[in-house]
C-alpha cells in the first residue's frame, strides 16, 4: 500500500498570510524543486526573490509565481562570486526590503566516476554547492546581525552527505560540508535570532531535471517501488516543508536537517545485492588515463 498521497497542489502547510510582509530569497528558484519551494512561499504571502544565472530560468520562476498571485522579482546572480551575491542582496533589499529568509537551493551536479573527474568538474560543483551556500548565508547573516533583526536560513542538502555518493564525489563532499555548516552557523548565529536548518529531498521527479541526471541508468523506471513509501515525492511537498521550517511554528528548530524522502535513505536489505562498481553501473569501459581530447 505504501504511504498515502498528500493533499492536492494548492493546499498549504501553514496558514495563508503566514509570510505577509516578509521577503524570501530562493537561489536557483526558477526551475525544479527550487521553483516549487518559491511557489509555496508565494502562496502563503511571501514576497519572493529568485536568484539565478540563467535568464530563461528566472523568467520561468517569475511566471510560476505570477500564477499564484505572488509579488516576485528575479535577479541575475552567480553565487560563486561574493561580490555578485552582495549586489544581488542590494537589489532585493531595494525592491522588496531586507530578506527575512533565504533558501540556498542553487546547485550543480552530474554523475562521473571519481577517477574520470577533472579538477574543473570538482571545482565547479563545490564552488556552487558549498562556497555559494556559504557566501549567500554569510551575506544574509551579516545584514541581519547589523540590523538586529531575526531571520532564517534553509540549506538544501542531500542524503549522501551522511552516506557518501558513488558517482557523485564532488556533490556528496560539498553537501556534507553544507550539513556541517548548517549546524555550525545555527550555533554561532542563534544569539542573533537567526535560525539555520537543512532540508533534504528524496526522489522528487520533475520536468526540469538536467540531461545528466536523467541519464543515470534506471532513472524514472519504477522509481516509486525503490522507496519504502511505494511512491515518489511531489515537488510541492518539499515546498511545504520549507515553508514550515521558515515559519514561526518552527521558531525553536535550528541546526536540524529535515529529510523528506519517505524513509528511503534509511532502508537496508538483510542481504545486500551483489556489488556493481560505479563504472559498470554507468555503462563505462575501463578507465583511460589519457582519453582523446574533445574536438
């Protein structure tokens, strides 16, 4: 039977108006789960600012927010650059006021065996996931410390921060850093009234998945039966979790990482299936230390 389906899209996890007069930044909020999170904040009264590098992504996010009647803006920002983050915060503050909450959702990821990973691939993912999350959190924290106002930060994580992630050494290492940073900042900034939490999604299929992620073998094939819940998640369920964590109803929750995956990452078999190396799982041949250069 599995876990029951959630209420339909359009329901709310917190009362409408919970975030009236408040501003929420969602990095990478123009597509996928980031967009779903941004929309749920918009449904319950928040003014939403999307930070994204891609113009098309920004426009898609704005269109989704307009559909639910939210006040929203989109700001171009490369979160890998601290100066760009500061400029984006200036723009958000000038249009919507000092952001009360930030969801650090922007990420980069693609599967690759560690031995095939280039230094640039490692740097690109860790720069976005770990460094970018820190730069945005630091900018948010500094401004609230100076203004003497409370706020909340939600960092989007991944279950392989605990377990490791074969095929995703760059992302899993970065997400482990994000989890640790979440717990560290929660302690450091608690006295200033700033809460810091993590939010980990499980299997949430959506139309904006990158080609690299869709190419993972067996992706989208009977995904529901890979979970103890016997179903996958709906993107708006993750949005509900985010609105709860940022809300006054979670005012004593900080330093916590909430996993929304139907217990999937905790499952174990009495006898594990035969081990298949990651290269074989990805359909790759033997490692070549001198691969031909791309044209």
